[in-house]
């Protein structure tokens, strides 16, 4: 059961919103505290003590993506699910949905190129999280 955190601008709380399934996730859920729909998805929390960039860095994407090439679709689906839970919010990816589709029997490579997607997203996320200081210009 997916759980997402939202920042509610109605009551200014950070709230957990539960969805019955990935398919039940809606863009504008109502706040469980005050009923407001002025909710913004909070960026996923990542393991304590590490920055987002370090956490993203620690994933062995090559090895994980090898599962897709090896035809281990359930292994890939579990990986995509885990990745989605941790990073969809931060990276703007749709791995949760990809996992759901893979579990449902679709071939994920029909839909996306996960290797391309994740590398791109991770590169961009890293740039955002840890601006290249050698450029000498933090915006
Ligand atoms: Zn609220």
C-alpha cells in the first residue's frame, strides 16, 4: 500500500496519505487533517545521515538493470518498486508505476528504457543536489 507524504498548505502540516494501490494514487488528494486539497507532495525521505546524492550514488544501477536484461522481470519489478518508493518524489520518475505494470505482466522495456531514464534522472538530481562547485557559480 503506497504511502506518500504531503505538505498541506491548508493546515500547514506534513501528513501521510495512504492509497489503496498504486492505481489509486491521485494527483490532488484531500488532507486527512483538514480536508484541504492544497497539498504538495513532499520529497521522499531517504536513509538518515546521508544526502540524497549519496543515497542515489549508492545504488548499483548497472547491476540492478542487468536483471531486466537477464529476463528476471519480477526481480526488476521489485527493484523498480523499491526505487519508486525511495526516489520517485525526489527524481520525478515513475518507477512505482513501472513496477506495477511489470507485476501485472507487461514487459517494462516496451514502455521505457530504464537505463536511460535512471541515468538521466540521477545525473540531473545530482546536479541539483550537489552543484558542481568547480564551475564557481552556484546559480
Ligand atoms: Zn491540512
